[in-house]
C-alpha cells in the first residue's frame, strides 16, 4: 500500500514525527510532499525558519519516509496520487474535509493532531525568552 502526505515540516517536532509514523503504519511505502519556500510564501503566507532543502533533508532521513517530493502548488494532488499509484492520502485533522475530493482517486485519512505542540508556538516561545 502506497501512502502520500503533504506538509511544511518547519522546525521538525514530535507532532510531525507522530504524523509520519502513523502514516507509514497505514501501508509500506510513504511519500512526503514538502512545501517549497516559494509555495509557503505565496500561498500560505508563511516564512519558514528552515529552507526547503533542509526540511526535505530532515524529513527524508526519518526512518518512516521512503521518498520526498516537492509541493509547489495546491492543484498537484490528483496528479501526484494518480502518477505515484497512491492508495491512501493522509494528513492531520486540522485539514478535516478539505481534501475529500481525492476520495475519487484513493482512500483519504485525517489523523488526529498531536496536542500541545506547533511550530508557531515554538517560534513564539523562543522569541519571548
Ligand atoms: N501535525 C500534527 N500535529 C501537530 C502539528 C502538525 O499531526 N501538533 C501534522 C499536520 O496536521 C500535518 C503535518 O503534521 O499533517 C505537517 O504539518 P505542517 O508542517 O503544519 O504542514 P501544513 O503547513 O499544514 O501543510 O497541502 C497541504 C499542506 O502542505 C499542509
């Protein structure tokens, strides 16, 4: 079973790790699409602390991850699912319902987020110290 997930994964933390571990447990091959710096800036209004190549290198080194690809726009998901023969699309439940259009192409799973940890909170905590 081939699994696909998307994310920024800036300042990699335990919530990200839990998401990747649970995603991999759904199958035997996990592809992670990582948002490029340009996509984050233009579409999510987000400036990452770590550039794309660092985030991609870190996520690609996690033992649950088999492959890393770039997420460069909102409209690539159907193509990614079809071209990579994906069985399950997975993402955290902060995105609940948002990617249901993929159900036509594969199974769609929203996993519960890890409580109490986020990149934004971490950045704010560091700034306030
Ligand atoms: N996550 C989690 N628990 C947290 C924080 C994040 O389970 N405490 C999950 C998110 O739900 C997501 C993944 O970790 O599935 C990556 O989170 P982000 O880096 O915040 O990714 P995001 O910017 O939401 O990008 O096209 C979809 C997007 O690229 C998703």
